[in-house]
């Protein structure tokens, strides 16, 4: 199951460098996860200050 980024995202960018498969990109206004590339590692969830990275 892939992760997604909810509207709780504050666009801080903390999650982007943590993703081992580079599936997180800056969106407008929040970051997004490409579900087809996500490996469900939860690295993004571990660093998100607002808990915006959640299982889809």
C-alpha cells in the first residue's frame, strides 16, 4: 500500500530527501507522492512534523 500526503502538509520538504525511490514531489500547495513508485517504506512518515504522510 502506498503512502499519500494529506492536507495537513505544510510544504516544509522534510519528506523529500528521505524517500529512497524519489517518489515525492513539490505540488501546489502541498507535496505529493507518486503511488506507482511508492514502496511503503514509511520513511516520509517518520520525519513529517505534521503527520501528513499516511497510508493510502
